[in-house]
């Protein structure tokens, strides 16, 4: 279990003794400046209520409220704290917040009970999952299609352990399914579970998928995978290229909008196939950058060596960067807006990238002020405020969250379900809202 709140008080006191609390003030807002709390960086709420709830602006680097990873879905989001705890917020109609309850009211950022030493999180439409440092995966929320992976179809408002996954190194979720990269027998494989109506789990439709199933490529194992990402009904994995430097991308599942990137308009398939370049006579792209893969609703993007961004699938909301590319692309096409991308994140219908400068730019559908204050489709990249070298960025459906370089989390955009972490705000806003984790009484 994670550190108890009363222990955070002791840690905070110790940090003050070691480093001093000079009484200066600092703002917790995205731009800095202005009034704030005492500079103790101890994660302790200094209003004498003995709660560690990170509500003081001084908390900009302490493990108790510093976010290292984020994930955003349709109407809720989750993040990992430096302490290894998980925090979720937003809609909780089917227990996806993990607080042991279900309710239609928006839930403020809440620490998920029973999880510690977590390294990553992933969220689907109505469920959430967390990856532990020990390789185990825990999921909670809706389980109508077996997306919790516990060999049942029972919803759970608290985390349950995924059956048979004990060596996971990467995790993804979207729609009503979940995937993980596992490292077994000295090489990695990909397993998926949950909804399989478009063969997104990687097996035939008549197979049981409430427990993890291994994804294969033309009868062979998908081995040495370094990462996996999930769209609504498709998935893609990145694998090292044995012929030269760089990485290949392999996709499976739904292909009605070209999500598999194989230059073929067949509707779906359970086996993983390589992504090819448009107008390349079926030649696979072999120089993608490791860790750059990102999936949206019906599309996927990745960075090639040199910094160019390539996408395939449905680009109808401008997230491929050109009105000429707004139809389905059955093979990868280059996004024309930038050539110096270093990290990439994809939402339902918008994309964000960290550029060589460290600044973050986004493009695509901004109808709910998800990343800019001008409500329209942005074909060209626009700056995401003054965000520089963030810990993580998590585009969701019509909203975006990010953790800055100090671990302070913010969200903007649609807020009809509390997905910005501020349930009192119900209208879309381009003003970043600070996400403050709430800790229970000691």
C-alpha cells in the first residue's frame, strides 16, 4: 500500500527541516507568478486539517501530488503520482473512477484505493487500468465485454487483477478493450482482452475474450514489441526492425477507415500487419521512432526518424493536417505541419506533439476548446499555452490534460462530466484547470 496521509505530514516536516520553508509565495498556475502557499514542497495542506490533499499552490514537485503519467478518455481521466498512487476524475456511472462507488455525478480527482507502486495508467470509454512495477495489471469500471480481464463480465468500482498477466511492460486501453505488452521467456508478446466485434483482441469472433489473448501475425507470435496503443476498435504495436535502424508498426482489428495502414480496404482482421507508406507499392515503413506511437478513435500516428509525423485511418476532423487528407487514408501519409516532433499524443480527433524546442503544439478538432481558445478545426499546429517539456500530455475526447515539468496537472476543454478535474465547471473552457488530488482522512 502507498504511504498513509499522516506519514506525508512527517515527510513534509522532515523536508522543511532539511531544506527550509522560507515563507516565499509561488503560484500553482500554468504561467507562474502571483500569490500562493508556503514553499515547502511537502505535499501537505497547511490549513491545519491534517489532510494531504495538495490544495496548496506550493505543491509543485512533491511525490504526493506530482503527476508522472496521464491518460484521458471520453469523459474521465486518470494519472499516476510520483508516490506510485493513481488518481482518477470525471464521470463515474460505471465505477471507472475506482472509488468503490458508481454515480452519475462528476467525481473530483480521487486517489484509487488499493493501488501503489504504479507506473502507468490507461483508460477506455468506461473502464480504467493501471500497470504496476511488478508487471501486474489492475482494471476497474465497466466489464460488459470482459475488458477488465478477470475472467468475468461483472463490473467493478474498485481495481481487480487481470488474469494471467504478471510481466507487463506497457499498457493501452480504448473503447471496450485493453491490451498489454508482456515480457515472457526472454522476449515480449502482445495480449489483448475485452470487446472483439472487429477482431481487435486479435482472435476470431467466436473465441472467449474475457481473459487476455495473444496477438499473432500470420500465425506467428508478435515478438519483441516495445509498445502498444489502442483505438476504439483497433490496436497497433511497435517492433524493432531487424533489417536496419528504426521500428516497424503492426496493426490489427477494425479497418473500415484504414486503421491498419496496410493499403488494403478489407474491413477487419485478427492478425497484425505492417503499416505501409502511401504510393509505395506496399513497402512497409521501417524507420519509426521507438515510443512515438499514438492512437485516436479511428486513426493512428507515429514519428519517423528525422521528426516527421505520419498518420493513417480516419482524418475527417483535420488531425492529418490538410483538408485534402480529411478522408480515410488506408496507408500512412505525412502530416505537413511540422518536421521536428520528438514525442506524440493522439486523442479521439486531435493530436499533440512535443517539438525539438520542448514546446507542445496541437492540431485537429478544437470544437470544445480542447487545446486552443478558438473553436474550430486547426489544420496547422497551435501552441498549447506555455507548456515546455511536460512530464506527459493526455488528449481526450474534446479535452486535453497535461502534467508540466514540475508534475502539476492541468486540463482544459469540455467539462460536462467533470473531466477537467473541477466538477463545479460544467461549460467548456480554454482556461487550464489545476488538477488537485484528494486524499482521504488518516
